[in-house]
C-alpha cells in the first residue's frame, strides 16, 4: 500500500491529505464540506467520479491534526523551502 501524502501551508494554516498520487490525473468530482459546527472547524472531503475518497482538506490544521503530522508534511509555504 502506498504512503499517504500530506502537504501543509503554514501561511494559511491548511493541510491536504492525499489518498491518490497528487501528480496523477485523478481530479475531484465532488467536494463534501463537513459541518463546521460539528467538527469545530472546516474539513472538506474530495471524491472522484466513482465516489471514492481521494483527499481531505483541513483548514485550521494546527487545531485539527497532530503536530507530528504537520512536521512531517511537505511544506508549501516559504518556511518549508
């Protein structure tokens, strides 16, 4: 099983968890936003055309994801360069 890829942009405090190759041609056909009140933040689930979960966007990532996940994530902001 391939590893899950996580990217993080500290400047906007957003992370994305990829369940597909982010360089591949799979595109999101539908985004389901989770109720921000229920999850105390904003989390979006992305699905492909077959209804398979392909990724999760996590806003306010520092309050939703463990620090070790964010530290290991590929950085998209200037601090990660």
